[in-house]
């Protein structure tokens, strides 16, 4: 039952947040609905989840047709520049920015809707080859460039641990992302607020929270 799954995940999040010395309300659950229908997405909303995440623009648009702006929509997967225009009036956070070119297009399209885009920079902390995201080394420079754009606000960092990694290995990558986030915050770049760390999925969200995640992206643990 989806409802029971939501309750179990929210309980785990709360318990782990407290264990890491934070409030349960400091960690947001994004329900990743990429493998399910709009009506199953509706069930997690009915169980108390406010934010839905989609990794593809097309599937976000399909569900948006049905659910409109009742949930907060997050785009969590790779975003092609030519698709920004479809989501600029719909999403409240984009987790997956990894180039200045993409950020510039987000700036243009959000401007057309008189909106400020909130974004995260996707960092490839593990160095795994197939993954999207930029290197930790390049992150500071990109944040600095993006901070000059009028309608884009950097709100933090996102990462995906390698799918093959065991939870304690993931924890090391999450620790590295947290450290990178603190280092960037220390530079006090104008307009940049390193408020969010989006890390942790069904298999490793507890490890991520212990390392400081403020957003966890959970799919299969809710819908299987
Ligand atoms: C699918 C996906 C998730 C959720 O993965 P689960 O293991 O099903 O919880 C999280 N983040 C991104 C970017 C995804 O594409």
C-alpha cells in the first residue's frame, strides 16, 4: 500500500533527522513518480506528500496535465536546453543544472514568465563515468558564473551516488558533497544561498540524512 509506504518513509526520515540533530521538518521528501501513473502520484499526495519529482520533462508534462500545480514539481533528471521552455512556468526547483549554457537558458525562459528559477548544481562526487553532473573542482566556478544571472538563484547542490555502491560507500560521497557545499558557502558569493543538499534515494536516504541532506528523492520505496 502506497499510504503505508509513505508513512514508513516519513517515519524513517523523522527518526534519522532527529538522530542527526535536526528537525524532521528540515528534510523534504520528494516522491519520485517517474515509474508510476498520475493516479498513483495522487495517492502519495493524499498520504501527505507535497512535492513530486520527475526525471524527464515529458513525463512531468503528462502528469502536470492531470495534477496541475497542486503538488510542487521538481525536475530531478538531466535537462536539455531546448526543453526548458516547457517547464519554466511549472517547476519550483531544478536539481540538475550542470552547465552555464543550461543556466542561461533557464534565466531567459523564467524571465519570460517573470519568475525566479531556483536551481541546484548537480555534482558528480564519485567520479563515476556514466553519471551526469560536473566535477567538484569545477563547481565553485560554475556557481560564481550562474550567480550573475538575474533570474536564477543557486540554492545548493545535488548528487547521485553510484547505483552499485553500498550504503556506507554512498555515505562517503554524501559527506564529500556536504563539505563542498560548506566550502562554497564560506566564499559568500552574492545571491548564492547554499540552503539545500539533495541527496539520497530509496536505498540510501538514511545515510544521506545523517550526512546533512535537506532533500531526499525517493521512488521505489514508495511504490513497490
Ligand atoms: C529515479 C530517481 C530517483 C529515485 O530512485 P529510487 O531508487 O527509485 O528511490 C532519485 N533521483 C533521481 C535523479 C532519479 O532519476
